[in-house]
C-alpha cells in the first residue's frame, strides 16, 4: 500500500496555464507538507498544514495555493505557470509537528513548463 | 549563505569501502538534525533523527554523529553496497518548525 501518493507523476504544460497536483496519505497523519526540488536537487519547503490549518508558508509566490479538504489530502494549485516553476514537487506527511516525528515523502511530481 | 552546508558535493567509492559525509550548520535555535537518503527519481527516506542530547545514532550500516557544540554532523556508511548510490541530505530543524536543507552529497558506489 502506498503511504503517500501524488498525482500526476509527470506534468508537462505551457506557460500561463493553471494546474493542480494532488496528494493523499493513508497513514492517519495530522501534518502534511509540500516541497520543491529544483534542478540542483535543492529541497525547499513550501507549505505545511497541521489538521488542515496552514502552519508554514515560506516565501512562495501567491500563484501557489495549497488546499487541504481533509487531513488526508493536501493539494497544490498553481496559477499562471512560469518557466521557473519547472521542478519536482514532493508531498510529505508526519504524525504531527513535533520535531522528532518522521516525515514520509511521496514519489514526487515532475513539472515541466514549456 | 545556506545555513546547512554539506561536503563533499559528490564522491565515488568502491563497493565494500566506507565513507563519511559531513554536514555543518548555523541554524539556531536547534531542535533536531536529520539525514535523508534520496534515490534517483524517488522521494527522500529518513535514515536518522538526532536531538540535541544525542551524539550518535545508527541505522544498519549508516551511523550518524552530532556535535551540537561545534554544530557539525557526519554520516558514516560502512561496507558500502551498490544500493547506497544516492543523494544524502542533511536537514536541520529549528524550534519553530522551520527546516533548513543542505544541498546534499551524491554518493556513487562502483563495483
């Protein structure tokens, strides 16, 4: 059984389009995250939700809007896509916000903006 | 300047040999430090988590050390295997939940 799943795995789209990436976890965790990994493999946290509430919102353009309909889902909607948005986006979850909880990552969504 | 610096950027070792990866950080206030392994095309997988009071923690052939005074950590891989080829990422967490990521060390194990 997949613990953290993301769809789609690959997404190719043109500049200016709006797209969404979905994430679901079946671990019963309270906290979910979105990360961006650029071409240099640098991971950066974008958002963190705990019990459907936004906890961490790093310096991310407001074209990116996370939505958490319930604790098991955290979707990422991106408006007006730009070339610089091309990256791999990872969803993750953890039992809670406490520092020692393990984070479990999804397989990633490779977004290519042309 | 990144608050988490990893070295080397990449290394190549022969199967069966040992290697050590370094992580220096300036993040404060410190909560914990994690090492992740990321295989190509996959999401990161946690190897170890260490808090301020822990000096060493092992996970199979992986052993992490932490010196909170000098703000240094290392990840030692013993008797490397081909499956150890991956990127290893050091992540430091602050008390306010914020995470700082290193750029990773790419390890290539050759037969």
